[in-house]
C-alpha cells in the first residue's frame, strides 16, 4: 500500500506553475539582471524545467541547471541505495 496521497490534480498543478512563473516574471520585470533556475535532483529538476517552459511562453527563457546533492545529504549512511558516481 502506498503512503503517498495526491495533493493537487493536473489542472491545479498547472495553475500553480503558471502563478509561480508569473511571480518570477513580476519580480524580475524591468530588471537588467539575468537569472537561472536550478533544480535539485530528484523532484526539483522537473519542477525547474516546467517553470522554464512556462517562463519561455512570455519570450524570456531563463538558464537552467541541475544540482545533485546526493553525496552531501545527512542521511547518506542510513540509505540502502547509494548514488553511483
């Protein structure tokens, strides 16, 4: 039995991504500063990609990066599956 529960349906998630992208647009509106979105593996990467795609719809796609922090986690000694480097 899964211990996961659904927090948002697809429409709510899309709406949340759009709202967050709009807030990012508003924050950087009129600014000459470039910015990038960096997703932390595992689930942060797809979120950052979705935000980049949403921001690109307005004509400005930020740089995108990925960060793997698996070797820096405080539970590294208690995990069954360790990352392969």
